[in-house]
C-alpha cells in the first residue's frame, strides 16, 4: 500500500513539473507581449506628442507595471540628466540592469538592446520607422514562440507523466 501511494505521489509530482514547464512558457510569451505593448505605446507617444524621450519615458512609466515601470522611470532620469553618455549606452545599461529579472533569452535581449541604436539619435520620423521595423521583428519572434509553445507544452506534460511512470517502475 505504501509503495502504491508513493508511486502515485511520484507520478503527480512529475506531472506537476510538466505542467509548471508549460506555465513558464506561457509566462515568457506574456513578457514578450507586454514588451510589445510598451513599445507600441512608446511609438504612439513619439508619433503624436513629439515630446523629448525623457518626457515620453516618464509618461509611460506611469502606465505600466513593474519591472517595466522602474526601467522606464530610470530611463527618464538618465536621459534627462545625461552629461556625456550616449543614449545607446544608457539604453543598454538600463535594459541590463532593470529587465534582468525577466530572464529574456539572449536573442530577445540583444534585439531589445539593438533598439537603442535607433532611438535618441535621429529625427522623429526616422525613429518611428525604425521602431516600426523593430516591432515587426518582435511580432515574428512572438509568432515563433507561440507556434512552438503548444507542442512544447504537450511534450512537457507527456514527459512529466511518462517520466513519473518510468521512475515508479524502476523503483518498484
């Protein structure tokens, strides 16, 4: 009886691990979607208000959740007070420092850092076009993550159950 209960608990635990993996994939997709949302808001503010970037970052920081709020408010302060640092350096340091807890994949982190090259240095129309190009690339990345997510969730769930059953058979 004790072996049976232990076996059931092992299967439940490994199945839970598979489900947790699927939830992590969903959470990562939601992070990318929220970054896209923030960048669309940034583009809208740039297009319609023609305000300085520091002011735009300040306005956006009031409308987003953490850790993005901290990131945007830090960007506002640093861009406003920059003395000799180029905007790209400020952007890259800020992404590294404030968005580190998102645990973005290196490719997505690099793409977000590359966005800093086209912001803060050109006229508004060029910045808007470059931001739109970046948003197009981000849309493609989101679609790739979405396409692979359903299959990875199924595989994670199956491996969780199968791994639990295998472990129970080995232990019995």
